[in-house]
C-alpha cells in the first residue's frame, strides 16, 4: 500500500514541477525532474501484487496522471530540441559572419562549353 501511494505522490510532484517549468529555470527543473524520476523508479520497484481495492483506484488515477506526464515530458523535450537547434543555427550564422569565405571550395578551374 505504501509503495503505491508513494508512486502516486511522486507522480503528482513531477506533474507540478513540469507544469510550472519555465525557460529561465530549465536547469533547475531538469535536476528536480531527474531526482523525482529516480524516486519514482524506486517506488515502482517496490510495488507488487496483490492489490487492495484502494490501491487499484490509486493505480488507475496514477495511470491517468502518467498520460498527462508523458505529454508534458514530450513537450519539454521538444522545447529543448528547438532551443538547441536555434542555438546551433545562431552559432553557424555568427561563424559565417566572422569568416564568410570559410566554406568556399573553389578549385579555380574554368570550363569552356564551346569545345
């Protein structure tokens, strides 16, 4: 009983953290999410049948919360990937500004099409 409740509580905490996450505090959020996920894994390892009626109800609620949690985690992952892509594009753009001829690969040959 205790493991099921602990798993449910940690899942609710994880949802609260992800719902309140912001771009400015992303590093803190990621650290807290990692800590909560490890606690959740430990609680999951301690869950074993048979389940009482109350545990079954808590389990069903946890499954619904887990679906919401999955969507939030995917959204956070997408936001991080988008930021990384923008960062790499900015870096590439600034590198081209500093040295615009870096990628030019001309070999200096001229091809005459008349012959």
